[in-house]
C-alpha cells in the first residue's frame, strides 16, 4: 500500500477523535458554567436572599422627604416682610435634530434632511425676543436687555445650539410663566432638566433691603449653614417639620406613593412622618417707621459721610423695637443694609458723652455720697487731676466757674463729670464701677435676633486716666442696643425692659403673644428717673442738642461724639433720647461711625426727623392738641387756596382766623403782622411770588398766568426764575428750586 493511501485512511479517524474531544470540552464547560450559575442562584435566593431582597427594596422603595413650608414673617402693621416664593431657572431648548418618519428614517426634502426644533414658529419667537429680554432686565437690573438678546441670538447661530441653555437662574415664577406662554416660546422653555425640576422655593424679602439685616438671610459656608436675624433666632418655629412618605419608583426620577398589601393607598398608609408647616411670626418692625428711619439715616450719611450707622426706634413701655436700620458703606461708596453684621446689636464702641447720663444716674443712686441736683461743680476750661491723668478740657465753648448737674449734662462738660468722679470716688473706684454695672445692661441677654456674640465691658479702673475717662463715656465699650435700653429705662421711670423684635407667634387658634421681659424692675427710683428726664430735656432746650428744639411735642436726649484714640480725625457721632418729653412713649438712638462731624450735627437731626414722622403717624399723639407755652400752635401757609387752608384748620380743630373782615378771593396769604390770613389777589400778566409755597400751589398760580413750571429738589420753593412781578410771557417757563 502506497504512502498516499495510508494518509487517506487515517484522516477520518483523527477528525473523529478531535470532534469527540471538543464535544466533551463543551459539555464540561456547560456543566461547570451551569453548576456555577446554579450555585450563584442558590446563594442569591436562599443563602443571601434576604440581603439582596432588602437591597432591591431600597432601590425601588424608599422614604421620600416632603419639605415643610417655612413660616412667614409679618410686620406689626400687617405687611409681609419675608415669605417663601417659587422661582424658576430659565432654560431654553434651542437645538435641532433630523425629522424621522414612522419607520425611523430621516425625512428628505430637495435632497436635504429636514430638521426639527422646539421653536415651531421662528417669526413669533423673534417678535417676542425683545419682550423677554425686557422682562429679564427688569428682574435683574445689573444685566441689560441687550446682554440677553445677544446671548440668545449667538447661541441660535451656532451649528449645534444648546438643548438646555441656562439664560438666567432664579427668575420669579410669575415672570417665568409669562415668558413660557408667549407665542413662539411655549415649547422651547425647558421645565425639567437632568438636575430635576427648574422650579425651586426660596426666601424672598417683599420690601427689598428694608430691614433686611433684622429680618435675616440664609447663609452657607464650608463649616456651617443657617440664618441670621429673626430668621435665625426663630428658625425652630419658622422651619416646621419635613414629612416622610413611603414611595415606589415608577421610572427614573418618578416616584409614586406605595400602597401596602391589601390596603387601599391613602395618606395614612404611606405616611412615615407627617409634614408640619412652619409657624408664622409677627415682628415688632413697623414698615412705616422702618422706612422713615432708613431714609433719615441715609440722608445724613450721604451729607456728612460715615462708614457705618444705625437708627433704632423702641416703644418705652414694652421694649418692642419698631425700627432697626443698619447701613454700611461698601467699597464703591454706596450705602446699603449691612447683611452680615448688625451694627445695632453687635458693634461695640466707646459711647462718649451719651454715657454721661449713665454715670450721673449711678452717682444719684448712691445714697452714701448724698449727691443732689443742686450740687455745683467746676465746668469748662482745663484741669489736671494728677501728674499721670492728663489734661481734661471741654470743647463746646462752655466756660463758667461752676454749674449744677443740669448744666454739666446740658453742655456736656467733661471737666464737670471728672470733678464729680474725683470728688466722690477717687478712693472708691471699684464702687463707682459696680454702681454703673448695676444699672447698665452690660450683661443683657442676647436680643431675639441672631447676631454675633458681643462682650461689652468696663476696664479695670487702675490708672487715674481710665477712672476719669469712665465718667464721660470712655474706658467702656457698649452696643447701641444696650445704650437705648438704658435710656428707655429712664423714660420708663426706672423700669428696664429687654428690646424685643417679635410681637407674636401665629399657631392657628393658639397664638402666642411675646410679653415684655423685665431686665431690671428699678435701675433707679422714679424720682431720680424724673430728675434725669428733666435734665435730658434741658440738653435739647438750651444745651448741645438745641439745634433740634422747638418741637410741639418735646424731645429729651443726649448728644455724643466719641473720638477713638487710634485716629483722632474720625468720630463716632450719636444721639439718644425720648419723646414726647412730658410723657415719653418712644425712645430713639442714632449712631454714625467714622465721620468727621459731631453728633449734634449728624445724629440729632436724624432723630428729630424720625420723631416728627412718628408723632404724625401716631393717632393717640396726633389727636391731642399740641401746645407750646400755653398757646395753640397754628399751621402757617404762605399762600394757598382758601378752601384747603380752612379744611386743614377744621381737621385740626383750630379756628381759621382771617385778617380781613370780608372774604373776597379764592386764595389767601398769611400776614404775620395781623396774625391771620388775608385776601390774596392773584396777579395778572405778572410772574407771581412763589417763595415758600408748595410745588402744587406754585404750579397752579403759574398756570393761571399761562406759564409752565420746571423744578428741581423737594420741599418748598426757595428761589425762582424769572423773578416775581416781572412780565409774564404766555407759554414761558418758570424754573423753581425746592428745598426741605
């Protein structure tokens, strides 16, 4: 047999053996794989079945949080100060994609693929683009309408426009909804992104930055998160309790309430923890007074400068803070509410002369020295008490040999206060310190708004300089809120109450009223408190605060100008006082830090402006006929329509006195010589004299002679051009300058 035949006969045998081995190998692999799978199945379902079933349940069934609605903060006059509102991120789907038929194939037209977009009508989209940009600019004034238009237009021109362009975040819901429903915009406004819904709920201050610091803001840092102000102090009341519900996942991102076996799904069957919305609170802040205080303080700081300032208005009997304004100048020189540091509650400063009332009250309280208000001491000039004490002098131009305590306080005599301290407490310095600490709220509990912890103090009175400094407002640090609490106690016959910022907590039918908290039932006797009030009234009537005297209701208080040792060129100017003088109902403090002008010029007029408005708003005070030295104060109008003047007198309950026996003209003018209103004949073909008139009446007189009016400023007319009694030109213009 040839070799070729042998090879032919053995080949089938080799192939058969190979196939047999391969079959056995495949069978072995299947048996091993099947055994492994069976073992894994047994391990999963039997041995570790409970564990994997629990993990699967956690992925498909979970407890979802239903956030509680945060309570609202109201003002004492019924306005909403802070509440939770929905905002939306404005995202636009500007992308395009090929249009497909029912079989998934691209639709062709004229040899090109037809493209689709969420913008179904480009013409209407472009027509409403300007309106959308205008809405966004009104919501975010720092960005122009052109900015939004350029951004949207540039994105649309790209080869592959974004399917989710974030145009602006946190757009108010009402504006977002307006944009979404504009023709051409309905489909391109995205309602849900990969991050979830574009709608979220944020805390909003309805009145912008009005009292924003006192109301409080949310903050988040790497170490902590929380709220400031009222939001922080009453967080446990406002935040409520989040709800927990058992839910099953339907699809990605969609969860439905899960019913239990055999139970019809209802709220109780899926409830783990019921949601409890936060309670609302009524703050003591009155938006009218807050607005008045902020406007008066900002005007003064714009005029005189100052880095930081505050104005506090408090009710004497209850301690309710009706206004608390905090302003700070930023790096651009603009004034705004200080959001992260409450000047009124946390700023520690040496008060200066406003502290003299504290020292004097402490001395009058000390029965061991028998100090009387008739006591006379040296005032004015200069004096040195020891080689190391330095030279003490007065800077108010008040120079007399001696004066009683009222004169010392009225003219803010540093020498006079040093004389009293040196005479009675030179060898009893710690007694002097203890007397002051016993009547001043250095250890006053934190106010009911979240503010940084502040430690006020009196230094150890070892040196003669420190000891004497304490008597007139140095060697001690206080906060504005502590200082106004002391003056409020003087106005309240010695009873010191805690400054409060919350009036009531709303809890359905069981509302909780925040009652006044007494810190010290009597810091002094009612007699001493009365003596201090009389001396503080004297400060305004014939002392350093005389620039605000002459009000019909009366103001009592003390000026303060503290000069820091580190920089003698700057001052902390303040004024704190009470009104009405005879029966105080309100206490007010004004502080402007880092200014170059004394408190008499900077702070005192602010308090007067606040007091004028408060008395005008207060019906109880306004209903009383205001008296001045037994004579009824009558409103005086330079020129005005007779009917309006008579109406004002009628409302005030004051007789309308005329200087002429016969009333023949519709206009009247006041005659100081005849102490009454005389007939006023409007001039013909002449420019009328408009000095001292309101803009409304001045415009009416000008229109009577056929002339137009242009004016600047506010208040009453102080100058005019052309001058009075010149020839009136029909259609001409009278330019007026107004000032308060």
